[in-house]
C-alpha cells in the first residue's frame, strides 16, 4: 500500500515511484483511483480463497523490509529445491489486476 501511494498519489510532488512487491501464490487488485489504505483489494490465494486478516501465512521473498532475515537466503533454498526436482511444472504468473487504467498505456 505504501508503494502504491508513492506511485498513485494524487499530488504529483508525492509521486516518488517505487517497486511493487512481487508475490507468488497470491492475487490482488490495485485501484490507483482509491484513497490511501484502500488501493490494494481482493487478496486471494491461487485456489481462490480469500486471505484472512488475523491468520498467519508462511511466505518467502527476495528482500527483507527493515532488517536482515534469519536463516538461509531464499535463492539458496530455491536453487537446492530445483536441483532436487526431476521435472518442474509450469507455474502460474501472479500479476495484479489494475482497475481504471483502460487505454492508459503509462499504467498498463
């Protein structure tokens, strides 16, 4: 949501850019026209189930936010997993849906 505000803030002086967090197994909708705190919507898992606000989920990522994460770097874990597999099935791309950007090529 913070990065979304950096990108879509109605005041151009607050539009600083940024890099949206990449996710796997998670789908969401971003509405650039919504107010801060309301832009990221409809979070679901790949099976279609909605995220539950107070439930804990195990995730991995390429970067930490704020401090060094404990444990092995995720790229080592992924490399080890890939080496152990005989066949890797095609994975689904999780690309967020962006509302209200039809014909706006700067936001597609």
